[in-house]
């Protein structure tokens, strides 16, 4: 079965992924596109807020990991943000977890999505949309970095990151 998300749903997912990826041009583009697709301001705001909650939770997790690596006392694990109140919030939350590069949150959001009836083909589509947004956000950042520091090569940086991260 092929995923059948409306253009409005796809763009709301892309707005959430753009916010979570921290990509200004992506966010501007997709907010305009979702408005053109007929989304109301409150629908867009809900998508933005859902993505912001996922991104904030991902940041909290990373601070906790760094503090643990430093041997600092860990605060109690905050509760997850994977409590979708509706289908659209669940779709956006899945996309935001991908775009925020948070593999720890992704399974929780996928499972929460399944509980509100999101099908596997829809999950796959949302992940692909988020991956495309994340790739564009990375490309935009790499272009800005190259403009600031000419001669830097994104491919070399990725290779260096793999070696430093034990991958």
C-alpha cells in the first residue's frame, strides 16, 4: 500500500522537520508551502510546537549524555515528548526526531504514531521527507561554512567526524 498523505499533511511534516533541523530557509519555504496547501495558522503552530518539543527533548538528552561522560551527577530522566494528541502531531514528531538527529527518540515517536493509527507506509514516507529536509539543512549549513572558511570540504569533515566518533 502506498502512503497517501495530503499535500497539506506532507508540508506540515516538512515544517516540523525544518524546525527540528534548525533550517531557516527550509522553515520559511515550507511554512509558505503549507499555507498555500490550505493549512490554518493554528495547524502550522501546532506542528511548529510539536517539533520544538522533540528538538528540546533531544537537546536535553545530549546534555545528559555529556554530563554523564564527565562523571557529573545525572538529573532524573525527563519524560519523553512522545505523547501525540492527534495523528498530525504524531507525524510531525516522527519527522522532528529524524531531522533533529535523535535516534533515541525515534522509536518512541514511531510507536506513539502507531497507537494513533499511522500505518507503516506513512511512517516510511514521513521519515523520507524528514531525511530530505535534514539533507537540505546540512547542505545549507555546509554552504554557509564554506563561505566563511573557503576551502573547507564537507566530505572531508564527514570523514573526520566518522573517525572521531568511533564509527
